[in-house]
């Protein structure tokens, strides 16, 4: 989200200064959708209700600092931990049934190496939740990654393909994945279902404080 916000603000400031872009960047012979490897582009959707429909209002908020594909297992897991008062040491095995995009080695590797690998990894994300590590930079701190308890918990996590996810096109609405090819209807922080989408106000506030604190401390000289 940080890079997207930065790109949006930068684009607005540059446009205000009079800078223009290549006219064919979206729909030309080398349009951005082709560069991303897509076979087709729905230009009708792009132009429908232009100036009336604002897609940023459908934005989602990530309660955990990991890839969004890890968030529906995390949503279920958090619920199970709370409802059953489970501790990490009481859990023997976890099997994540995931869609086709989330079962690659990157997501299933039980011992990812480094921050980037851990961000896109089910075993690490679930370990952080089970061990009560506060969401934020501490998920990827060097001491966290070296912690034997973290490494031991990752070994308990298996990742399998959810067969119902193979026909992925039907899970999209308005060019976005707005349904889930899983038994969970939505994930925490999403806009699909009002009952689930609202992150508590204190969660938003805590996330902002955690992300801003290093800069606030640096600017204050503390």
C-alpha cells in the first residue's frame, strides 16, 4: 500500500505541475496491460462511470504485514486461536488449503530466508500470529527470524491446493478478486462483506503508530 500511495501522490503532484504521460501507456500497442502478461483488457470497465465511480473507495486494509493471499488463513486462524484459547505449543499441525496462486514454493516453504521471503509465506505468517508477535516490523526483525520457536512452528504448517480455486475467473468482479475460492467468505479488512470488512478502529490506529514510530523517533532526535 505504501508504494501505491506514493505513486498516486507523485502522479497528482506531477500533473499539477503540467507533466503529461505517454498517450498509449494504457491502451497502445505496448500498453501496460500487455506488459503485465494479460491476454485481454476490459476497456469498457475502465471507462464505465468515469468520474463517478471511485475505486479507491473499495480499498482494503491489511491488518497483518504480509501478502494479502496469507490473510484469509490468518483470519480463520486468529478466530480459532481466540475462540479456543489456543497456545502455540498446543498446536500440532496446520493445513492451509489455498488457491492456485498461493501454493507455490515461495508460499509453502517452511524455512523462508529473509524479510521478502517471509512476507509471502504461510508458515511464517501463521507462526507470527500463534506466537503473539505484534504485527509490524517485528515480524521480520533479525531476532525474530532466528528465533527457534518461530522456526519450530513453521515446520507444523502444510500448504495444499484447494481444488475449487482452479476456475479462478468466476471469483472476479469489476476486474478485482471480490469473492474467495475457499470456504471463507472474506478476509479481515476487505470490503466484500460488511460484517467482516471493518477492522476495529484501534487496529487502524495501532497500525499507523507502529509504521510511523521510527520516523517520529528519528525526527524528534530520540
